[in-house]
């Protein structure tokens, strides 16, 4: 599971011990951060909203059941698995 300074385990918004899923997630500032979010225990559809550090744009991504490969507007999570975790992030807006 993704960690960040000062926390042993990172709980993104919408998971137990965190805020609502529509909140801006301060732990995500890039696609690499989004890919690092553990998705095995997330139920699709799930939403993550975050601010892109490189340009300050608001990003809204939805986790859906899919086998799509990473491409423009599509991000496979690091814990993606063809057999056990077929969930992929799709860009909803910018």
C-alpha cells in the first residue's frame, strides 16, 4: 500500500479511516502516485480527485473493472493483475 511521510499506511479518501471519495486526495499529485494507490480492496467504481503537481490542474479519475492498458487517459494501478485485480483508472475530467 502507498505510504507517505509520517504515515505507515496511506488510506485514500473513500476507504475505512479516511474521508469521502469526492474529496481532493492530498496524497496523489501525479499519475505515478495514482498508480501506487492500492486497488485490491477498492470496489469499482471508485473515484479519486487530486491536483496535478506539474500544472495545478484538478484531476478526476474513476476506477472501473477493465483490462485496458495504460495510455492517454488510462492508468493501470501498480497492483493490477490479469487474474485477481482487473481494475483500471480512467480519466473523467481535467
